[in-house]
C-alpha cells in the first residue's frame, strides 16, 4: 500500500514538474530570464524537484 501511495505521489509530482517547466519557459519567453515572475516560477519548480527527489530517495 505504501509503495502505491508513493507511486501516485511521484506521478503527480512528475506532472506538476512538467507543467511548472512549461510555465517557466513561457514566462521566460514573455518576460525574460531574470524577471521576478520567471524567478518565482523557477523557485516553485525547485520546490517540486526537491519533493520529488526526497520521495524517490525514501522509496529506494
């Protein structure tokens, strides 16, 4: 059961990471790489990537 929950969480995070990457690319194209908007989305992406890494390490 625990592995199943972790698997669903990983899938959710993978989808969230992909969407956040799309948002960041779009923000960078529209506002520039160093805009506040792009940097905020980048930080949100970092948070998602950190969560993903923690879960992957926990289930190894």
